[in-house]
């Protein structure tokens, strides 16, 4: 009698499952039907808080600023939660933030990269943001004191500690020396 092995089917998680995740201090995203925790720690949180404060000081009434708790529905069905993000109000329903996930990527997605994140995952994330409507993606590398500023999936500007990061058209009053983001 032949032996048959069957593979256990993995449950495909939904947006509803993501919404029901506990408020346990972890950051979750829905990627390919799987719930993933995104590694964060105290240093990560401190950097995120600092960038949000700086973005808030430079934002105009024409944009909404979000923290890492907001989910954005990507074209491929994934739900991403950048560490900080800016969305033009004209892209929001009636100019108001929805109660649920935001449809499409933010105009600016900011990610503070942890040492455990792989390059392939980061590039996939950048591509998803642009495919879903982002205008810019900033990857902040605390260990290197660098910012990778993407203005298109393959258009990259690498900023070092003494360089100045500006907010471009979205945030014309935003500018900071890169090293200050990591102090």
C-alpha cells in the first residue's frame, strides 16, 4: 500500500484577521496572506518618534501624517504599515482619513530599517509602495547613519550623515541633516 503524504494547508489570513491582532506592542503587516511581525525595539521607536515630530512640524493642511499603526492596502492585496507616512488629502475620500485601511500607498513612506531585515524584503516593499501610488520612499539605516531616498523604484539617492534630507514638493519646509535623525 503506497504512502501518501499530504501537506498541511496554511491558513490565508485576511484584513479582518489583521484588524483583530492584539495591541501587544508588535507591528503587524499582511503579506501574501500571512501575518508578519515587523521587528521593532526601543531605539527604533525613538527614531520613529523623532521623524514623526519633524514631519509634523513641516506638514501643511494639504497632507495627512500617519504613524506606524496605519495600514495601507497595496494593489497586490498586501497591507503595509510604514513607520511614518504622508498622504495628500486629495487622495483620501472627501479629503478625510478613513476609519479602516487607506487605499493605496502613501505619497511618502518612511521605514526605519532594522538589522534583521533582508535587502530582498526591503526592495519588495519599495516596489510595492511605488506600484500602489507612492511618490517617495525613505529607508533610514540607523547603524550606517544613512537615508536611501527613492523617488522611483530604481531612482535612488543615498544620503550620508552630513547630507541634508529635504521634503520635496510634499513637504517644502522639511529639511534635516541626516545625522540628526539618529541622535
